[in-house]
């Protein structure tokens, strides 16, 4: 595959999708978003950051020889663990049943960032799926991304879990901006109501902003697609959920085209982002 030179391309932008509790649908959202982005010609890297309970390989229908876990223990390089899905998405898969990988030490994090930087100009967007909750690995993948997307549902436990996650990322990692996707809602009004509840406490207690990135309605077409390890944007592109996911994909494209946001710390593609931001300032 041919890629443009560094001087002609912006570095890849990373979006982490996370949640305070499991079962909110973020993994299927990522699989559908990656597919929708690829369908309009974008190069996408998907990282399964749920290191001990992987699911993205199943949703994409691939059987990887190596995983991120193999890379972390020194069995292979990060590039060796990458697989290409039938739809042309580059996937860095994780493993299942690796309970000891709920934490990563600093050398592992730095090694991962160093090898990941080789992909800085080889794609347009990177989507990261995290484990649910407040584990070290989940918060690391969230804080290292350029943008953090919190997926919620109308369940009270989803909102309370999301607030706890935002509180942890704000207090420990100094994160100040969060995007929210409301999944399995009745309509836009319900999505806005959920956002209002979450953002009111987040702003008052944590001084952080939560903005609605998009909402996905309850849709039998999406449920059927997930049950068969398919993507609804392919199987039922005119369904309400597929249209909603396509709208979110368009926002990701728009956001990725903006000037890179450099947060510092352990951030994905930090050297490339700093260089790109410096070049932008000189223009």
C-alpha cells in the first residue's frame, strides 16, 4: 500500500470510545464507524484496547495469528499483530482471558506508543475500544487519545458509571473535554436529556465539558446485525441506526481535519502532532 509523504499528510487522529459500565454497545459502534469511514475512502486503524476480553476480531470476522498481548510480552512486533479485515480496516486485535493485563507498566506504555508512532501517517483516523470501567488500561487508552468519546445508555447505572469515569479522567489525567454518544435512545430529545443530566454534574463538580457527539436509536436492524457479527451500515444502510452512525462518522472526519490538539503526557502520536502543530503555526 502506498502512502503519501510526511510533508503532505497530517498525522493520524485517535478517538477513544469508552464507558463507565459494560453492555452499552461501544464495540459495535466502533466496528460500524470504522466500516462507514472505510466506505467513504478513509484509511482506518482500529485498536482493541480491551486487552483481556477482546471482541472486535469477532465482529470483523478475522482470526489473528498475533495480538497486542503477544506484542506486550515480546513475541512479535506491533506491526506483526495487525490484521486487515475483509473491508480493508487495519485492526490491532487483543486477546481473551488475559486477566493479568488489566494494568500496564510505564515501559509497556512507552513501548506501545513508540511502535504505534510508525503508523502516524499511514491512516486518517484511529478508533480505540477500551475496557469498561476504571481499570488502568482503560484510563490509559482514554487519556492517550486526542479525543475521548463516552458512550452512555438511558440506564441509571450507565450514567453513574460514566460520571465516575469522567471524574477519574478529570482528576487523575486533567482531562477537560468529553464527547458523548447516547446509544439505544428513543429520539434526540432523550439523548439531550441524558446529556443534560451528565453534563450538569460534570460541569458543576469537575469543571469539565460534555458535548453530544451523536445519538443512536433503538433499532432491531442493529440488534440483528450484532447478533450475526455484522455491521448494520452494510446490512441495512438505510436503517435509523445506520444513518445515525454515518452522521457520527462524518463528524469524526470533520474533527480529524482540524488542527491537532496537543495535550502532552502519554499521548498517541505526540511527536508527529507537535511537529504538525508547529508547522501550522508557521503558516
